[in-house]
């Protein structure tokens, strides 16, 4: 018997099949998510839901021989973004991804006559809606994107319900025509009452979301339906929560650092709380995850790679063959001995917030402590890696003290950490803990499979499932 986990990521669609008794992977595969749609402005980030669905169909077709043994399917996918679904159960819009920044546009220019009437002058849609709902919202959150769409005539012409792409795929996989959502995905849209486990009606009204525009909130373990050949389909959960489940060896005692396109640091808490600059996200089965989320993450390193490519192109007139990440990683290793306060040459102090932050979208990057000795390519690479690690540590420093005291291990996940020894070292040194890389590469898909097993009743709790399935052959990557 096998459990299947499906992950609809920003750049790939992945599936993992796990043995029901041991959690050992029986099959894992990934296909590129080539669904990007050109936007009309630079701050728009759109994907085609139909092309995503066709990629899911291709992935599922590849596992045809395994299907008779599959006992259930759990799903996950990129959070925050929304797709509008019509009454026939099909998308009526593109997927507005979590990277979409139209919520950072000004609602009305300062001094505009309409601004004085609405109270929205000189503020972005995210700022205005945050104040209107007394909650911290940011561009990329579904409710903020919807508020922009509603104010700018960009809503579908027919009645629709918005949901995440994970919910959309689960709905289609189960043959439903109406999406449902669990608290982990619902909270990622914004305007969600964490204590009551429901959307805040006042927040929905402020964003221009009438009754029916938001999906019904159901328990995380709720069944969505069955596939055409009778396989149970369980609710999609947020990819941050799924990655946590797929990476850690204990729900209650692990800190997860995940670096992909963006990056997050996460730890479990059993009780509700508040902390400046952090998100408290629902956890399937109860409790919460404290999350510090950066929109920079691996994107900052990708921008540095793009800079080096531009230098090579302009200086030589030739296009570099392949990407330059391996060369950058070698540069980081060359001067790995340089440390602040040791007398050896340390890299410049770099703030890698090139894309701003959710709290301060206008924040820029910065370089300090640049000297004639560390103004080199290798020191620049190391400075970026240390800056990425420091941004995550700054979030972790804000976690409640009882959560930090209960954290016994630091676990790394995501391709940004797996493929970059310099970043692994920088994270370990910043946090002052050995960094153990999660034993499985498709953490979110694996977590979704574990979620299916718990939802089916194979385990009494997520803690029990994680401890039963965790692979001891993990690797301490600190050097």
C-alpha cells in the first residue's frame, strides 16, 4: 500500500509515493512548471492553471503502474496566490501567484479627491487593507490581490470563488465543481481569524469579496472526494506546513530553514501568540507554525548570478554557457576562512533584501564594510550568502522564547540549501547550531503523502507519523 503526495510548486510539479508502513519512497518524480504568462506590467506574476493541470495529468500518467496500490492522495502547493473558479469548476482567471506585487501599487495617489473620501490616499493596497482589517497583510496575499482586482475592474465576468492552486488541483482531481480550503491555505490568503478558524467577514467585505467569493473552510484532514478510479483525495495543505512535515524528525522540537525561490524559518507552537514581523500559520491537526518569510531567499542569489553573467557578457562579448552557480559556489569556498574578528579578511556586510520585504516593500539591499582587500568576486559571493543567512536569523530572533528554548535541532530543506555548501555553512554559523539536511529532496510532496496517511487514519497524529517515517540516514552538512 502506498501514499501519494502531490506538490504544485512555483517552478515544478512533483509527486512522491511512499510505503505505508515505513515511509520509504517507492517513487519520486518532478516536471518543470512551465505555465508562466507574461504580465502587462513588471510587477505581475501570473501562471496558467490549465497548463498546470495538464502537467499534473502528465505526472499522474507516469505512475500508472502504481495506481492500484495507492491508498490516498494528499496535496500541497504554493501558498498566498489565488485562482478564480467558476460554478462549473473551471478556472476563470490566471493564477495570481504569491510573487505578484500589484498589492504594492498605491490605492490612490496622495491628494487625490477619491483618496480623501475612501481613506486610501498615499497608501498601497496592502497597507490600506492591513489598516482596514487590523491585520498584517502584504502584496501577494490573495485577499490583497483580490482587493486590487475588485477596484480595477479585473474580476471575472461570472460569479466565482477564489482558492489556492493546491485547492484547485485537489478539486479537479476529485471531480468536484466547487473548491474547499483548509486553515493552512485559508490563512495564507489573508483576512483569516486564526483563533476562530474562519475568514473574517469584515476583512472580506473591505477587500470587496462578497459571500461566496471565499471557499468553505474545512478541517485539514477532510476528504475532498475520489479520483475516477476511486482513490481517496484529501485536502491540500500549505506548502510551508507540508515541507515542515516532510523534513523534520520531530514536529515540536525542530527548527526548519527552507531556501528556494523565497526562504522561511519555521518552528511549531502549541498556542496562539503575536510577534512583530512574523506570521503565525495554522498547523494541520492543531497548533501553529511561527514563520519568518523572506521574499528574497534564493532569488537574491539568482540576481547575483545574473550580475556575473552580465559582467561576462559585457566584458567578453560572449554569452556564458550554462549557469554560473557552480563557479560562484567554488568562489565562496576559496575564501571560506575569512571571519569577522579573527584577523583574516571577512567579506563585506551585505543586506540581501533586493526585493524588499513584506513589511517594507520599498527596502533595498545595501553593502557595508567594503575594503580594497575584500572587494573581490569571492568575498562578494560569501557576503551574499552570509546576508541571506542573517535575514533568516533576524526572523528567528523574534520567535517567542519558549519556542526557541524547545528547539533542539536545525534542519535545512530546499534546493537553495542542498546545492550550496557555502549557504549551508553560513546558516549553521549564523544560528550557532549544526545544520542537518532533510533526508528527502521533495520535502513538500513527501509531507503531503504523510498528510494523506494521517488523514486516512493510519497514524493518530502528525508527530507520530513524523517519528515513524523519519529516515535516520540524514546528513550533518556543517563543515
